[in-house]
């Protein structure tokens, strides 16, 4: 295993939980580097983006494809927010998640964490950045809980 693959797997394990790196990034993972800095920038498999390594904090910003891979083994990871089914449509279209609509959130979620938004049936709706901790999402009844980055396009 090359050094770069080991690095992104370690970051994923730190960010999402043990074994997230091997779940997300198989051996045939393609790692693209920034032309200007030479650092890891994009992570792809079969020409599909799985994640981007954020230069600001060194953590991963994941795609819907990665969210689907992590959701398959949901019990192993700590990055999920469940919302009411009736707000699924605005969220898949890229709308933010409001605290009042959160029905379940992993306790380990902290503000600024990368999270995966699911409906009540655990279907992946979107990925985004938490603005509140998991317990705050459940306790508060106003405000944005998750800033959605990518909604899952309805096909």
C-alpha cells in the first residue's frame, strides 16, 4: 500500500470511525495531487470522486458516493443525522437541515464535522457540515443544524 493511500485511510478512520478508510478507499483508489502545492487534493475510484482533502483543516469532504458506502455499514460509523421524511425533498435539492427536523443524531458529532443526512428509513439524502453537535441538534428547536453541501439528486 502506498503512503498516500495509507494517509487518507488514516484520516477517514479518525474522522468517521475505525475501518472507514478501508471501507471508502480500496486498493485501486486514484489519488490526485494539487499542481501548485503537491499535496493530496482529490480521491477517486473509477473516475468518480469519493472525497476531497480540505487544505484548511486536513480533513475529508466526502461525496454522495462515499456517503452511500459508509451508510451500508452504518452501525460502524459516527457521522449520521436522521431527519423527518417530510423534509427529504428540500434536502436532496440542497436545502439545509434545520434542528427542528432532526429525529436522530450520533452523539459523537461535533460542530464542523462532516455528516451524512439520512431520512427516517436510513436512505442517504445528502452530505454536509454540522453546525451543531449531535446532542444540540436534538435539544434545539430552531436554527440550521447541518449546512448541506451536496444533495442526492433524485433519479
